[in-house]
C-alpha cells in the first residue's frame, strides 16, 4: 500500500459520446489525500471488471467463503445493450457503491487496485475526439437530486464564458487560462471557484476571470438583502483592500449581498465590506469535511485586483460601492429600530388604557373634552361572549345612571385590547367608568 489514497468519490453524471461510436461514460470527481480533485471518466464495463478483480483479491470480504462476512458492495453486471435509460437508472447504484468503497477498511479502500483505477489517465485529460463528430452531451446529476439519481437533467447545454485575462494556475486541480479563451462552465460554486472545461482541459478557475458572452451583468446574482443572513466566520482573514473586512474565527456577521465571484458583502455591527464566502458558514448548519477541506484553499482573486483585464463588452459591470451598502444598511437598521420603538410605545399606551388611564393625558378617570375617548374595558368585551349575547353597561361616573345595551359581540370590541373576538370597528365610550350588568 502506498502513501496515496482516495478520500472521496462523487458521481457527477455521465456523458454521451459519439466517437469512435456512440457510447456512455460516467463522470467521477475523485478527491485525493493531498487535497487535489480530479475528474475521471469510466465506462460501466470498466467499472464492473474492476469490481470483479477486487472481489478476487479479497474473497473473504466479498462473501465467497461465507456470505455473512461480505462487506464489499454488490454491483450488477452490465446489460447486453447499455442505452441511455440503463445508464441513467444505474446512477443510484454507483453513488452508493462509491460511498461504500471509500469507507471500507484501509487494506481494501487504499489498495493499489483501487488507487490505480481512479487515477487520471491520458484520455481523461485529452479525450479522443474527431472534429467532424458531434460534440459530447453532458448529463449532470443535480445537487438536490443526489438522493434520487433518476432525476437527471439534460442534455445540459453548458454555459460558455470568456476569459478576460491570463491566469496562471497555482495548484494541479486548477486550469490555466489565456485572455480570450472560451470555456464551458460545468459547476458554479459559491466559493468563487468554477469547474470549467476547454477542449481537452478541465479544472477549477476563479469566477472573477470569466465573463458571460451575452452581457456584463450577471442575472443569477441576487439583489442585496439588508435584513441580512447570519453566518459564523470559520477562518480568519486579514483585509488586503480598503473595502474588505478583517475578522477572526468565531465572529458572527450578517451577509447582505451574495456575489458570484465568491466575495460576499457582509455587515459587522454597522460596518460593511467584502469577505471570502468560502470562510463563512451559515449559523445553525453542521460543519462537513467537504467545507473544512475547501477552507484550506486560498480565496479566489477579486476582479478589481486583475491587471490587464480586457472585456468584449462596452458597458462595464454594474457595481455597488461600499458607501452605498453602508448607507442603505444604516437606513434599514434605523427603520427597524423606529418600528420597534413604535410598537413599544403602543404597548405602553395600551397597558395604561387597560388600567383605566387616559391615553391622552395619562390621568385616571379623565374628563377632558380634548382627550380621545377611552376604549371599552377588557372586562366588557369578555362579558359579551357566545351564549351571552347581550351585556348592559352602567355609567358609574355620570350624574345620571345610564344603561347601554349591546346586542352584537362585534360591537363591544376594541381589537387592541386583546379580546378573542374581532370587530368591524373599535368601540369607544366617554371617559367614564363602566360596570358590566348581566
């Protein structure tokens, strides 16, 4: 057993190829112990031959000696004719197979047979093609359909983007670009790293180096949300530019604008700035090994730091300044404070009125003509309930005793008093004390 081993294997989908003849290959994202990630392509017939050889190498674990000892997963034999339907339906089985395979004891999951089968081959990086032949069709497995792999998309028409500047890769999992290169985007990650392919090359590319062909504006980007979403900082970062923020691990912040290049606008107290999204985790979400591994990578470059960028669009991308973010954020926060204060003031007035205090002057048993009429006491509203449709109110403060009769429950109610019955309009009576007479 060597030092190299596989940490994770993920089924991405499959390709329908037309050279040298029509056939199907599965796409796997293989993550290695050195944190590199490679995409490999395998026919199902190859996978099945690999599976048979693995069983022969480990007869006890494959159940050949005792079925009860079997831990190597099952894999059905290929059909006499493998069409698109069988290729698609087999994805659930392959997803489970790969997951189980990687989690087997190390003597199996890290053996040379497994390692060599999933290593990148020459035809993974340079697929055999013919310029006269139809381009392969890609069928990706949606992220929200991992548990139901039959919900496959496709055929997918991959979005084509253009490189605005030269990019030199800094790791083996990335892909170098030249200004003007046309790339097909396979996956757009929130981290700002996009998985792309161009001709016979594949790898991760910073989204900031790419622009769409039809215009500078990204319709996929959300509008700013000044209410904010709460996130926890999982990795410290020191600001390199004036419009960025320096934060420490464990800080709680609010994300107010998610941008595709992986640099989100966040709010800490009343300060706003850019921060790498790959170093953030939504509050309440569980940490995963994939997220932890992602944070070991460097943050993607920002577009504002790219030199010699050359766009094909005359109109530049619409950018919102940090001053605008701060101003709008302060307005939102102040409006929320004002709303909260208004609700608290109304609650205080309501509490006083329920205790017999005038909402106008604050005095008890007020008789000022300039003050608004006091609402009916809560006891009056509660007296008029189903089964007791009428209530008589006796004026205790007036010079003459006056009895008022109410025959409808809705007529007795001021909604702000908290009565369970709802009225078409609030009822108010003169500033006298009233006694419920059944």
